[in-house]
C-alpha cells in the first residue's frame, strides 16, 4: 500500500507535490475555476482546478487532458471516493485550514450515485437507514473518536491499577439476572441458549477464581421493547468487579476516579472540537461525587413539586432529572450517587445492610439520567440462596452460579455502566442512537 498523506498532516508539510485520498463533500463548479472540498477521516481540504471549458482546433494533448479533468470534476457526485495528486500551497486566505491543493490528476476509486438519500435536515430514522453516509459528517466522526479516547482512558486507569481484562461469553445456558428481557435462541437442536444480559455472573466467577480485580467492555443484550431515547436491545456495557471490599463505597470510589480519568482525557484531546461542533464545555467532575440515599432523594424531589408515580419506591426518569437538578443547584455537580435501594427493586445477589435491610447498592446519575448500577454482592452462600428463593428464582437454574460461592469467594462488588448513555449525556444529545455506531432496537435490525 502506497504511503498516503492525511489531511491533518498538510499544514505541517512544505509546499510542493502531494497526494491525498478521501471523499467528495462539495463541488463548486464555476465558469473559470472549480473547487472541490475533499474530506478524509482527519479533516477536509480545498482542491482547486482552473477550468478548461473548450478546445481550439490546434489543442495540445495537455489542453485535452485539462478539458477531461474539468469535465470529470463537473460530474463528481457527493460521496465519491478518489485520490488527488497536485501542488500543495499554503495560503492564509483559504478559510479551510490555510492550505489548498491545485489538482494535477484525479483518480476515482468509487463513484457515488448523483442523488444522496439523506440531507442535513433528514429525520433520525432516515439517517439511521443510511448510517454509513450519516457518519461521514465531521460531527459524527468526532463522536467515535471521543468514544475511543474514553474507552482507552478507562482501560489505562484499570491496567495501571492492576485490573485484569476479561472477555466473557455472550451465550449462556441460563439467565444471568432473571427470566425477563431475555433473547432465547435454538442451540444445536434440543438446547436453548440465551444472549447475555450482562457479564455479572462471569465477573463474580473471576472473584472466585482469585483474579482480584477485573473489567470488561463488551456487548450485552436486553429483550426490552422500550422505545425511549436511552434504551437499546444491544449495547456496550462497561463493567468492573473487585475483591476484598468493605462496602459499596469502595466500588463507588473506584468508579468516580475512573470517570475523572476518562473525562480528563476527553477534555484534553477533544475539548476544543467538542466546543466547536457541539457547543459543550466538557467539565471534569470534582471528587468526591455527591451521595444521597434513595429515601432522601424522593423527599427532595417531592419538595421540588414532583410526585413520583412509581409504587415500587424507585425514581422515575423525571425524578432522576429533578434530583440531578437539585445536585447541580446545591453542589454544582453533574453526577450523583443515589444509594440504599430497597431489596424489592434490586437483584437477589445484592448484599443487604444488616441494620436497615436496604441493599448496599447505588445508581449513578449523570446530567439527569441513570448510567450505572453498582453494589456490594452477597458472597455468603446461605444468604444468597435465601435471597434467590425470596425472589422466586429456582436454585436449580442457578446451579452453576451458586457453585462459585460453595468453594470460597472473597467479599466483592462492582458496577455496570452504559457507554452510549455516558457519550449521549457528555455531548448533550437527545438519543443514544446519535452516539451508537449501529443502533439496535425493537424495530431496527439493519443496516
């Protein structure tokens, strides 16, 4: 493969011959001159060609080639991928990066159809139908560069703190957390497999295996028929689990440090561009994040004039927004840990406080939306079995999971966090569809 110059490298190169490759963003075909905006994965550059519109009877081969080049440019469709060789020129008057390339030759790699199926004002569903074209926008390209930086920063934090990365299976013989929201599939005829709702059981197995501290960033699946802006049937979950904790506070303290590291990396690398394209100032959160017990949070929300309609004692989406607004006003903070949930609204494996009967767990809210559930896990087999039975679960169906606890396991806990929700809220977007490479929901399986 020949060495290719990226658009972002042009400004640092001396004037002279250069070759760039990318796709056509716009063409301005004027009478005497043609301008093409060529974009690659790193930016856009202006290409210029003095137009040759007709030939005399004694036209030279060079003039004929110039006419052919003019005609080719006139017929370029938006989205055509091509390689251009020409003369790089530095000119501060050029608004697009202060450089332009005078075209010497142009080689089309793949021509696009003349009519683009989506426009800047197309609706979200239409853009999702043509996601590969939608992603060519600079703004959308940036989202996934931010995602890369975010994930890398989290991995770096964990690796530097001696965590082990695991890749848990996504096919399971039994449900991880219950029978709801499961995708079942035929597995070699007479068996039924389930797509993993979370890596929860496998993270805990790693504690029984003596790994100490583990993390995973991977896909999970929920057969949830929700059509909200923050739900998907397949999404990326950011998970961690650690041994020898004293309470869920150890988990929360790790997670807030992790997020500070991740937000710092994003701000340093992409902060200016995020401000330009999203009009968002990335704020690195201060430590510690505020903590509010659930019962107190409900009272605060009620005092703000909102009655939560849920009867199970949890917060609803508006309740989450209200408590987050309170935290912004009171603590000037984007994050809040809501703690001490009732067992009825928590999984059977959450440890319960011996004095209060509430679970040693939390939800982390970011800018008004829940992004994480974390908890200390119940590691005592007799208590764990009793709590499973209390939830109406079959111990036989949990046999493989319960075995982890029969041969010794340390006190442990962890969390699961939705990557797309973090990105959505960080960038002030209305839907996780905007920050998901290819969204999957109840009515979307393609592209």
